[in-house]
C-alpha cells in the first residue's frame, strides 16, 4: 500500500518564529509585536526624561521602578525568544551555529546592550546614575525597524531625484514603502505629545514644575511641523495637479495645508512680536495641531462627502431647528419677561434658554416660573427630542452609506485589476492601502480577492444552468448575492445622471426595474 510522505511536525520553535518574527508572513503578529516593542521603547525615553523632574519623580519613585523592571523583563524575553528561534531565521539558518552567529549580529548586540548592564549590576558595583544613563541604549533597538525601512526606501527610489524621494516619503506612493508609514506614525505621536503638553500647561501647578520642559517640547514640535510643512510645499509639484509655482500656491490653499500652517504660526508670531503685543492668547491655538490628524485618517473625508451629499436634507432640518429655537425664545420672553426680567431680558438672551431646553440639556440656570412658561417648556422639550435627533440620524445614515459606497468602489477597482483573474503586487498594495483607509482588515481583503477570483472563473466558464440553480438553494442564494453585487457596482461606477434619464424614458424600463434602480441609487 502506498504511504504518504511524512510531514515535518510543527515545533514550538517553528510556531514562535512564524507568528512573531517571520516578516514574509503578512497574516502573523510580527508587525503588531514590533509596534508594541517600539511603543515601549518610546515610553522608556519619556520615563527617563520625567525622572529628571523632581516634582514628578519623587512622589512616583516606586511606579518608575516598577515600569523599569517591567521593561527590562519584556526586552529580556524578546532577546531570549529571538535567540531561541535563530535556527529558523533564513539569515542564520545556513550557519553551522546559528545561535552563535545571531549573538554576534548587530541587532542582537544592540538588544543585549539594552539589558546586560542591569544584570551585571547584580555582580558588579555600578554607579546608579551611570546605570540609568545606560538605559539610553534601549533607543538603539529602534534601528531594528528603521534600518530595514530605510534600505527598502532607498531600493524603491533608486535613480529618483531628491524632490521625488521627499514626495514619496511624505505621501503614500508605490515607492514609499514602510518608511513613509513610520514617518506618519512619528508625526502623529508628536501631535499627541504637543497637544497633551498644551493641555497640561494650563494647570498652574504642573506648569510651575515643568515650565522649561514645556518650552523644549513646544520648540521641538514646531521644528518638526515646520520642516514637514516646508518639505510638503517643496515636493508638492511632483503631484500632476500642482505643477509649477502656481501649483504650490494652489496646494498651500488646501484646507489640510492651512491647518499645517496654523499649527506653527502662533509660535513664530509670539516669538517675533512679543515685545510689541501681548500674544499669549495665541498659545491656545496650538490645539489646532490636533486637526493635523485628519491627514492620517479618511474618516473626516467620508464625513464631508456624506455631508455634501445629504446637505439639502440636513439644511432643511437645520432651518426647522432655527425656526423652532426663535419661536421658543420669543414665547419664553413673552411669558417670562415680567416675572424674571433679569433672566429673560430680551429675545437674544432667551435663545440660550431655548437651545438648552430643546436639546434636552437643561442646565437649570435659567428656568421658567410661570405656569404657562412651564407648560410651554414641557411641550418644547418633548418636541426638541425629535427635532434635534433628526440631523444626527440623517448624518449617521449618510456616513454609513458613504462608507458602503466607498467599499463598493474599491470592489469595482479590484474587479478592474483582476481582469485576467490575477492581482499584481503593486495593485494588491494599492488595494490594501485603500482597505486600511476604509477600516477593512487584511483578512477581509483576502476573502474579497478570493471572491472576485471565483467570480472571474465563473464568468469564464459561463452562466450556470437554471435547472441546476433551481435544485441547489445554496447556489441560487450565492448567485443572487453576486447579481446584487454586480448591480451595486454598476450603480456606483456608472454615470448616475445619464442612467437616471434612461430609466425615466418611457418604455425603456419596467416599474420594478425603476424601483430597483432607485433603491440602489439611494444607498
């Protein structure tokens, strides 16, 4: 009897390497593992800086010690795991002694230098201050992520000009690679750090203790954001939409670029004009830096598209809300002015009470005392529950529909890329970037690609016989879903205005077909 060839069993070492360290596997935890290690390294840097502030360190000395021991344990486990799986790594597997070769590799030496001094201190008397300084070696662990990203970026941009490389570094392009993602993460981190710094600076006790640190953090943030702004203006002409000097001016007028400018302008105005004007109030505008995050998420763009599409309905409901507020404020003034002339002094002052009442907030600082005023308040509060909820419901539905449309467009784009049933690496990377913007996981993308591939194979084989579909409910169900999906793609990609005109032409479509078109066009 013929026996099957033995398959090598999956060992613990295979499993750990495949799930934590194998960079060729896009579905493992390697990226998340590196991301959390990077966050821990940055947290160690922040901890070391905080230790130099007595007001922060002295009351929390025990917590700092616990965090340091936790970090040391994590980095030790990471080093031990990498040493354990070294025979599985292709870089060391061909060596006669893979673990020994790993120990003397540059990255392993950096990992060892980050933890070895603290174990040696148990046997060798070391100055505590020097031991703390040696923790800076942990920052070198970031080279494990930065160096491969830089090498990839240089390989992808070989032969490109400096301006083209800057553009690829600041914008997602086929030649950006992982380095562009790391730069985005770096800027996002600095946005959060600068905003938290501005918020904490408003607390007098914290500002007194960390005044110098706040100044340094703000100066570093302004330098980073200024360089980003300058390089974006410098490289924007690589985009075909912003060619030449006029293109730079057109690019500078974009809302997101204006936000980038407003994030740094207060610092320079206050530095240059503080002797002529008191511009301390401009510091609060540093919170505008939080709006820079809109560059790194498509949620804002989806919301704006939903607002633009549903604006007639939202505008109508807003108009009704304004009329109701003015009417309520007028009635409140009419019924309560004589009883409370200080609170219902005039109609503009009553508008505050009307909005608070209709929105069902009810702060209680202004409230009617007359029977008619209280009865009107009850009625207006009940009416306001529905009136104020309408725009929120419309906006929520429009946002979900817009997200659904964007996903359908991505599906249509995937169909276009897979005309021959195959998907190139470049197109796959583009689809993955769009999927990330639409909050679609890589697993869902793989399922979608497989579904499109099966659809293409089905089209190549031809339509299934109706008798077969009739006898197989599961097949009929899937065929129906594919037909609906095709209709949605046609509705999403076709010229809606021209198709609407054709559907309205007498004799061109049945009432059922028009109903289906209206249903798909509303989504």
